[in-house]
C-alpha cells in the first residue's frame, strides 16, 4: 500500500495538537522513514529537519537527553543541506533546532553554551515568511530568559521576559500566559510580587482552552508561589494539576520536577519521614528524566528534611552528592556550598555534644574550608551586581549568611589570625555600589588585604580556593596593607 504523506502529516499535526511531541513522535518516525527514501529530492531536507526536531523534543520530554542531542545533530545536518540548495523554509526549522539544542545545553548545566546557541538562532532571518516565525521568536526569548536567570543575570532575564510578553501579545496570544508565568517567576525570585502575572496567565488560559502542557506549567508556577507563602493545601492542589497535565502531554521530565514540590509540602507539614521518602523519589525521578534543575532542588529539599530530622551527616552527604555532579554554574555552586557549610557545622555541634572532640574539630574544619572561600565568592558575585532588590536579596540570603558561617567556624576552631584577616577583607569591600570606571565599565574586585604589612594574609588560601572553585576573580593580585 502506497504511503499517503498528506494523510500521515495531517495525523501528525492532529496528534501534536492533542498530546504534544510525545503523541506526534510515532507519526514523525513514519514520515522520516518515508522522507529518507527521497533524501536527494530538493525539498525533502526541510521535512527531515522538522521530523528530527519533533523526535528530539519527544526524547527530551521522555528524559532521553542523549537521543535528543542525536536527533538535533541529524536535524542540523538536514538543515545544512537545505541551506546549500537555498531552500528559504529552513530558517524556521534551523531556528527551532538551535532553540532545542540550547535548551538541552541548559539541562546539561551549561547555560553559557546555551546563550551562545541562542545568539546564533537570533541571527536567522524569516526568509520564507513562516507563519510560526513569531511563535518561535517568543520561545527563543523565553529560553534566553531562563538561561540568563540561571547565570544570575537577573535584570537581563526580566527584560527578556518583558520582551516575550510584548511579542506574544502582538503576534502569538497563545504564548502570553507562558510569558507571564516567566515574568512572575523572575519577579518573585528577585523579591517582587508576581501574583498579578499568574492571575492573568490563568484567566487567559481558561479563555483559550489551553493545551494540557500549558495548563500544567501554570499550575506548577502556582504551586511554587503557594509554597513560598506557606499555603500547603493550594500547593498540593496545584502540584496534582501540574502532574496530571504533564503526564497527559507525555512530558515526564517536567512531571519529575513537580515531584520535588510534594516532598517540600510534606517537609513543611512536619511529616519528615514522608518528606525524606518523597525527596528520595524525586531525586531518582529527576535523575532518570534528565531534569537538572529539579535534581538540584530535590537534593536541597532532601537535605533540609534530613536536617530537620536531626540527621545532619546525611544532610551534608546529600548536598555533597549533588555538589560533585554540578557542572560549573557559579550561582548554583555557591548556593549549595552555603547550605553545606551549615550542615557541616551542625555535624560538629552534634559530635561535640557526644564528647567526640576530634570529630567535632574535623567537622568545624570542613565547615571553614567550605564557608570561607564561599564567602569570598558570594561577595564577588554581589560586587558585580547592579544596586537594587536583586543585589539586596543576594546579600541577604547568600553573602551575609555564608560570611557569618565562615566566622562562626573559624571562631570554633580558634583561628584568630584568619578571623582578623577575613574581617579586614569584608571591611575593604563594604561599598554599596559596584566599582566602575569613568566610561561605566566594571572594574576588577578590590586588592588583597594584608593584616600585617609585609606578610601574606592568613586568609589568602581561601581567596585562591574561591577563584579555583567558582571560576570568578574574588581579589586582584595586588595587595595593600591593612594597618
């Protein structure tokens, strides 16, 4: 029986509208098998690129990241062939392939590479007046917003979300709720109130009869906001809606991320045994389906639940595990280490109470070895942030607590010279505004401080460790006398 391409393609579109990429994948495979037989026909390459894109997204939703990367590579090969023969339609397909590659790079923990990929995608022009061009551009802005957020470039991230809202409002009303959700998220993350954006997103989605995946994403954002304000019943309700919607759309990766919220609900309710069990399940699920952000969050909730149960060594171990797997995102590394130093110190307290002085001092030394370099790194990040709520929140939640932990650990160990040295450095970098040159360029961080003229500072080991661990210069090589 002859293959009916038009009928299969219509079924492919209908399946996608019903259940997203996972539902469309079997049709994409059949179309791809047919198209590969006609590879040398000039206009086949766009179809091949399109089907590989669909299969990449389906693989991503199913947690098979290696398969997703493989389909993207095959799709890019087809796109190159289409470019060589001058097929104008390939601009759109190339944009979507690059967009997905960037998203995969983000899930692999490389937001810098993702931003480079998104920059390449932004250079493409709508040479064929593709009807979905503005939809793709909106998705590109949202992906860029997420990568910038992960990189800690919060002002730029919020601008990208604003641009996505504006572009979707003008050209793609279906994506307005998604853009509003992202705007809400970045505003809540930086200390603002994003409830108005979430309310608007939900109202618009009801009017549009949104797809399951879109409704699930809104429910997940609602659950996050409810958890922040301690409304556990609402959080549970929204998490259930999110899980149902993601699974209906075949997006198991996102569903695994939503599982982290259930563990946090149990923790906040005081059901620590349930929270620990659910957090372990969330760790396993997010690992299985390649949900890197959820994987980190799952370990964080697991550590908090274990610590609340008095199991501080296990809490530290949970964070040690995820710390070893982080691929270099500076802010994530610092956040994890801020928590690790607290758990390590608590281990020392517990050991000391049990009469284990050697174990106590080992734990305090570990806490200091984590906290002092992290304090320099957190302050270096603060130093590079523009004045405003984002900087104040970072200072309040990261820079000040870890500096306090560093001083606490050094005090417990009686390392007075390092305490003096650390205080000198904190005082030397106590400016409210980042240092800039006359032309507005960011200057280097402050010089190293010597507590005693003519001698290296006692704390310089931590300055070097901070630069090595977090790949950020925390002090220049120049040194000045403090006395």
